C-alpha cells in the first residue's frame, strides 16, 4: 500500500503537504503513512480512496478478479449503471438477450 499512496500522489502531482491538507492532518503524519512508520486509520484510508475516486480494495491492493454471471444476476442485488442510472431488470434481460443473439446462442 505504501507504493500505492506514493504513486497516486505523484500521479496527481501533489505534495505530501497537499495530501495532509486533504486529510486534515499534519504533514509529518501523512509522511509517516508513506514511509510505513505508521498505518493510516480506516477513516484516513476512506478519505484517500474517495479523494482519488478508487475503492478501498484498490487502495490496499486487494482487487479480486471474479466472474460475474449476468444471466444469474438480479438487479436488486447489484447496481449496474449506465450514464449514472441504474439498469432495470428488463434492461438487463435485453442486454443478455442481445449478447446471446450475437453469440448464436438460444
């Protein structure tokens, strides 16, 4: 995670002070996160993830690849979005039907 913090900050051309300001903490405290001397508390991790618009799993290098079975998915269980609007159950069925037709499946 240390490398991730440094990489994210440098990618946005931010200083350690900038990140400390985002979190509302002292520069030395944030520097200790990047050096590994201190572990950021959960609330700081959430603020960092939100600031960079990434998930906590991504921030702490815990992205897990997994298969998602659209044909077994129910829209009440998951939020699938297009243009920031949730797909309806009927839209999901239409997407699945379209893909099956493209693949030549029944």
